[in-house]
C-alpha cells in the first residue's frame, strides 16, 4: 500500500505547509536537513532528525525525494542526563566547604571550587593555570611526593600537610587525592580534596585546655572537702595531746631524764599542728573577701615576713615593684599566702644550689588577649623543674622534698586561690637556670 510520507508529520506542521517548504528547499539546494517531531502509527510522537535529498532524472528534473529519518529519543535522553549530571556536580562542588582542585598531568591547576577560593583567599582566575606546588609550604618537593604515591597506589588518603594562603598564613589541612581519567582510562590529571584543620585544631587545643582546667579545679574541690574533714578530726586529739603534755611537763622535776624526750614529742606535735593548719588553709571553703587592692601590699607583707630568713640562707633578693598599678579585686590575706608559698618554694630550690642564689620579685602590668593583667612574678636561679614533672607540681600532695619537709600542698593552694580571684598561675622553668612563677590577676578598670 502506498502512503504519503506526510502522515508521519504532525498535523499542525502539515497545516503550516511544512511539506511544501521542505520540497522547495530540497529542489533548490539538493538537500534539506531538519529536526522535528514525528508521529508513529499509534499516534505517539518522538524527536527525529531527518535528511531529505532529491532524486533527479537524466533530464535534470526532480522525480522524487528520499528521506532518512533518525529517532533522536535516546540521544535527547542522554543529553538531558549529561546536563543534569553536570549541574549536579557543579552544585556539589560549589556547596562543598572543602576545597576541590583538579590539575593536569604536569600539576597545573585546571579547576578549583569556591571552597578552595575561600580557604586560600585567592580568586579563581589567579590560580587557574599556575602550578599546584605554589600552594604547598614544602613546595615542589611535596607535589612530587604526592604524585609518586598517586602513581603507585592510585590514591592518597588523609595526608596531613600545610598550605599557604594568599596572605601567607599557614593552614594545616588534610588532603585526599586521586587520578583523573578520560573515557578510555588514560590518566589526564589529578583531583584533590583539601580539608582545613586549622580551625579544628585550634578548637581542640582550647577544649583540651578547658578540660584540664576543669579536672584540676574539681579535683581540688573534692580534695578540699576531704582535707577539711581530716584536719578537723586531727585537731581534737592534737589539742588533747598538747594539753596533757603541758600538764606532764609541769609536774616533772628539773633533772628528770624524760624531760628531753618530752621536748621531742612537743616538737613533733608542733609539726603536726603546722601541717593541720596548712591543710585547713588549703581546704578553706569560704569565698575570698574581695576588695580593691594594690597588689604591692600583700607582696610587701610576704617579704616582710621572709626577708630575714632569705638573708640567713645567703639569698640575694631583688624587688622591682611597679608603682601606680591599677588595683585588683582581691583578698589580701589569701594573696599573701600565695606569695609566702612561692617565696618558700624558691628558698627551698635555692638551698639546693651552690653559688649565685638570686630571687627576683616583680610586679608589672601586662596586656594580653585584650585584657589587662596585674602580674606578680617570683623568679629564682635555683635548679629548675624537670619537664617531666612540670605538669604535676600543681597537683595536691605532689612533692619532691624529703618526708617532713614538703607537704606538696603549696602550689595547689596557690592555684586554688588565684583561680578564685579569676586569675591565672603560670610556671616557666628551665633545668639548671631557674624557675619563674607568674601570678596574673585581672586589673580593675580605671575609674578615671
Ligand atoms: N621554685 C621552684 N624551683 C624548683 N622546684 C619547685 C619550685 N617550686 C615548686 N617546685 C617543685 O614543685 C613541688 C611541689 O611544690 P609545692 O606544691 O609547693 O609543695 P612542696 O613545696 O611542699 O613540695 C616541689 O616539691 C618542687 O619539686
Ligand atoms: Mg611549697
């Protein structure tokens, strides 16, 4: 059966006279190419590409047409999928906070996403075409190393390295990279994902510090309660013992041989009493009585008490107290305790040393992180603290002194008091050179 080709052309196109147009163009140019919808027998439509050519008889007249029609359904589908994939990938790349960079085989940057631009502070155009090693702190050497691993293992995972921002700031990043291939599987470059660790590292360090601080503070609080109980329990029998001792001493006649022995017991009791006092001081639960105070006052008081003793120990004391410091909110008795403890630690340390024994007590004003601190430093030229015990010295009951000399409570008491004052206690020490303890107290705002 003969059918006119026209039935495969949609009715509306036929009405517009498309067939005549095609015939005219084909006659004129010998060939007509076009894309349009066509109609199947069941009435459904599909996109099609067609080429129409004219058949010409020997006299040069057009005797008919040949049309080659190709169904474009599959191609259109692929095109749409490709476009969607591309848009999807572009979206993913653009919204990733991690940096994504591709390079060619020589290491020249061929693409970078917005995350990378922001991380580095460069605009895309500044980097496209430049060599990736320019971003690496270790330069070309590191780029080669990464490429070697890529060639050997196809990928690099979680490689920690440092890169340079445009403003020369160094960023710690973690890099994962793999090889880029074309359709035939040939390697055409690399793709790398850069995760910025700098911020994370900073936060981690801060968190650790805070945690250590909290642990220290809560340990001290728990211990304070325990110690308060112990001190209380010890005090009663001690009082009884002292009283009875006193009575016995009074009743002994002058040349009794036990008199010396009782002296020894008395001295032991006195020592116990001193320790109990220390424990009570340490566990004192009451809040400090804060008032505006010139920090030089408790420093001077502490020196007044210890000066003679320092002289006896051949220690040369230098005091450098700044005048006109802003006041601090503080309890003068508690601060005096702190300085007494620090000075007696310095004295013990200097006792262990031959020759040059110097103690420097200094007060000054310091600006740090936008805050003003009144600082008291106690610095000795003693043997110093070995690094492996440096972070233990503030722990309650940690002492390196012989039994009977140290209680190990001095520095933890200082720590607690300074903490209660909203301040900080820092220890810098170098074996063989000496130790410096710094007490930082928040300076009060000047009232003008
Ligand atoms: N100025 C210092 N020089 C050297 N070591 C020190 C100094 N201050 C403290 N230390 C060390 O810290 C430890 C703990 O000090 P502290 O808490 O005051 O307890 P104590 O003085 O009773 O031992 C000391 O035993 C000592 O090892
Ligand atoms: Mg001490």
